[in-house]
C-alpha cells in the first residue's frame, strides 16, 4: 500500500516546519504519534490515510468506523522516512522527497509478541524476512 497524497503532503509540511534541528528531534516528535489506516473507498487500490482524520469523517457522516484500524509505522519504516528527508529535502518544490515518499510501499503486519497490534512495515523488508524464513525452513 502506498501513502495517499494527503499523507505525503502532511509529511512534507512537517518536514518543512520541523526539520533541520539536531537529530531531527522536532520532526521525529511531529511524525511519531501519527497513525495510518487503510482506505479504499471507490478506488480499486488501497491507500494509507491519516487514521484520526478518517475516523472523524466517518463520525461526521454517521458511517460505521469499526473497520478502521489505526496503525503505526515500524521503526525501520519510520527511519526510512527520516533518511529520505535527510537525502532529498531542499530540492525545488520538494519534488525528490515527494516522489521518494510516493514510492514507499507498506504491508500491514500483526505483531503477536508482547502488544498485539498491527503495524506498517516496508514491503521490501517484509519480503526479505519471508524469503529468509523459507530458506531456513
């Protein structure tokens, strides 16, 4: 699943407003509480949207919201966004960063150890783990 355009724009706003500080502390504080949910609507594909905003819209329209599962980013996915910011920010219209964020692909993964929750992992990392487990088994 890819980020919806609205999520990419929100990340870019956060990068512009909070990026550039030591260890990207302010940007990390802005991005870390974000939760995402899967949305398909009238689309054929599924995208990741801001879970809080999606819940609010469902409540305003008096639509069911029990299908919305707020998910956090796995630490490696979170760090990938910070890495992309460090690498591609500052270009005209943030086009390189925007394109890099749009290219990210995520897979929802249900953690079964400790906290039982669903997180978003990078699909490339998920596939690597699956491939290594099939080789070992």
